């Protein structure tokens, strides 16, 4: 059976996941991470993608992006792959592929799940047992979103702006959101959606995506118990 075409739309946020081949490492040290960051910044400008959240783990990368064109993310990923793998292989005197064959992605319902996905990404090192709190991990968007540290990679999304009227208010609110780990049901929904390439959001959002694409889409991944309040609510 042929693969379902990717679900990608212009100006709709995307959770992008790329793993190392056979789950092997894609960063040997901080120099590799700096190079990846530089290429990520260049690639996003080149292909028109805004980065709202990210984490660089040893063997995979999570990005929360908004593409200006539906084809921007595949083009950006291919360009990044060529540039980064060539440099990585030359530096570490290796040959062959570095990344898993296909990147994984899911489109995100901003109103319900954007903040949940951002938080899920920034908490990745905590869930992995690398650090006890997201602030202790250097290679993520947490320092920028929670403490206002300079990070040229980040484009603030309207859902992040809705957390407060000023940068300081937004940072306090984001820290409060990230203090507890994402609810396991919500985290499971995020993982399932990106693994399967599904829509992550409400039924109404899925209908909107289906109408814009003009074709069937894979089944909705709703991110947990619908009777519970969605994670993306504001904090008081």
C-alpha cells in the first residue's frame, strides 16, 4: 500500500521530528550542535519557515515550525540534510547516511495544542532523564521562551504572545506551564500524531485541513481524553 502523502499546509504549525539512522547519534559534541543551529537559521530564512520551539538531542531533533509554503519543510529538510551531513561526515571522517530515511511530521491545531507541543519539545531532556528541569539543558528553546535569553532561531507565535501582554509576563507564564511535565495522555497523543503523520487537534481542525487539501487524511490524533481541558489553556 502506498504511503499517505504528507499533511503540510502553508501557515499552519508543524511538529517536525528527525531521528538518526538506526537511532544513532547525529551530534558528537557541541561543535556539531552549533553547526546545526547555524544551518537551521540559514535554512529557515532561505525556505521561509519560522521556528517556534526546538530541542537538539543526541540522536534526534524536534522542531516546531510554521512554513510560509506547503512545500517549504520538505525542501528545507533536504537542504539541511545535504549541508549538515556533508560537514558532519567530513569532520568525523565517516561516510554514508546520518538521518533516518524520512522525517516525521504532524500539523498542529494552534488553539488547542500549540503550547502543549512547545512544552513537550522543551521538556524532552527532562523526560529522557538527562536533566531535572528544562532550564538545565542548553540546546533547546526553553531559555528563550521562559527567560528571554537571546536566540535568533526563535520566531514568537501568536499563541505564545497570548500568554501575556509583555515579554516578562509571557516568560513567567511559560515557566509556569513548563513546571509540571506534559500530561501523559497529551504527550502520548503528540508522539502518536508525529509518528503517524496525523493531524493533532480537534475534529473541526481536521475537517479544515481535509478541506484545504481536498483529499482524505489519516485519522485524527486528539492527544488524550477529550473530556479533560486541553493543555493549551492560559495560566492565571
